[in-house]
């Protein structure tokens, strides 16, 4: 299976490939697996079940993390089966993963799908279409290790979407136990929390996560 991807293995030491126990190829981005290393298809099933009750016919969906599209494809299959017409944006870990997925035809065709990369996130933030999408309070649909691979953009999305539920969703997918606990106990009003951080002049008085929030927002 990996032989089909030999020409893309080890890209600038940032993207590597591993074979899951279920014999599916999984990209490793900066040392972090972007899909499950046991069975990415089974994981995709369970991730969808987690969000299924929150997805209605026209619910906008923001998928964080692409990997090799196992989670995205399962989502698209399910909404197509239901006859839904959801606008979907995907924030991919790296534009090269998008290129690989397109070249290998790994993504199911869906006419309401837009995929952007972390590399282009700053440029896309000024796009009226993307801004309108974010202001529509999309459902945040987390892929494998989404926070760890896209953390800079996550904090910016907090500020744009201003969704308290987003913080709780993020916390469920964070592996760092200290950060998980911090996010779970964060003030309900994320906008005021961020503004208060910006007004602080002594960064040394902040804990490390507040300091990170201050830098990234």
C-alpha cells in the first residue's frame, strides 16, 4: 500500500506516511498522525456519530483537519444519503496534503465543498465568502488531532466565530491534559476573556495558555 505513495514520503521532514493496523495509509504531519493509526474508517464512523444529531439539512460545517480525507468522506457520504445540502469548508493541515488528495482522487466529489490550507488561512480570512461562512456559526467538526495540527488557526477561529460550544468541542480533542482542563474551565465569555488578555501589560502574570491566546488573537 505504501508503495503507491513513495514519491511523496518524507516531504521536507514535515509529512511522513504510516500504515494503520487496518492497512490504510495515514499521513503524519509534524510528527502527529492526521488519521487514526488503528482503523481510520472506524474512527470516521465514530466521529460522525458524535456530531450527527447537530447536523440538519443546511447546517454549515467547518471540518478541521484533512489527513487523507477518511473523516471528510464519511461525512459527505452521510449527508448525501440524507439528501442534505450542507456548505462544507475544510481547514487542511497543509496545502500539500490537499494536492496529494486531489492527485490520488481521495476525496468524494461534492459541489458544496471548499478546502483551504493553514498556509492560506490568513489570506482566506479577508475573503468575504469565507467571512460570511464563519459568521453563520458553522458546526466545528474535528478530525483526528485537529487541535494539535491546526492550533494557531483554532485560536483565531475562536475569535471570529465566538462560539462558546467551540471551546468545549476543542477540549474533547486535545491530548495535552493540562490544556484540556484549562479549556474546559475557561470562562464562558471567550470574547471578553481575550479582550482582558489584550489589556494586560505584564505577560509574566499570565499562565502559559493565556499567554498563547494573547499571542495568537
